[in-house]
């Protein structure tokens, strides 16, 4: 596939998903504003959610370990599941200490998200809203650096604030990309009609 065909394919896929992207963007905007309005609460909720997900995934992995054949896979699954359960129970039992670990992980995730969004923005060019996605990418990278440089003091509210800002910027970028995709393809349809 040459670059022009890949670009057209991506633009077609974005147009097909424009309605879903719009709703996802609106949902992220609402959640982001709520997280910003209540940063202590949203930080606690995020931390407890991560703790419970670790417990649940550990239980599922533990059950799966007993269906594995051979000592190596069994003990690997058993070890992983017990570590996941223990980490989850620790975070749920001591959410303030868990906030530090989750904040560190989130800072890393935002860095990766920023790199992905920057690549996605580059691939969206020349669509008019590609700059919004690039702006969201830069916001994710800056937020990541702020999180990682402010540890451990910032972990009490930073999850809520940073996740709120991230959701707002990502939501706004998705709304703008969806709107631009609708306009571009409606304009193309009018030309071909």
C-alpha cells in the first residue's frame, strides 16, 4: 500500500467512526470535568478501582493456573495471580500508599499515550483537526512529566487532576476530529453528487 492509499483508508475509517468518536469525546469531557471538580475523590476512586481490578484479575488468573499443564506454566500463573491479588489487596487496604504506585504507573501510561496521539495526529494530516490531536498528545506528554517530577507529594490529588485534564483534552480532540471528519466527507459527498 502506498502512503496515499493508507491516508485515504485512515480518513475513511475515521469518517465511519465519527459518531462513536463524537460520543466518546463528549463522555471523556464530562468525566474530565467531574475529575477536575473533585480531585481528592477522583484520585481515591481511581486508586480503589485499580486495586479491585488487580484483585479480580488475580483471581481469574489463579483459577486459570489450575488448568495449565506442566509445573512451569502452573507455578508461573500461580505466582502472577498471587502477586496481583496481594498488590490489589494492599492498594484497597492502604489507598494512600497505593495512590503513589498508581500515580507512577499513570505517568508512564500518559507518556505512551502522548506518543501514540502524536503519531495519530501525524497520520491524520491534512485533515483540519489533526492539530487538536497533536495538542492532546503534547498535553499528555507534559502531564506525564509533571506527574513523574512531582512524586511522591503530588500523588494525593494528581491522579484526579491529571486524569481530568487528560480526559478533557482527549475528549475535545476526539470531538473536533469527529466534527472535521463529518464536514470533510459531507463536502466530498456534495462535490460527487
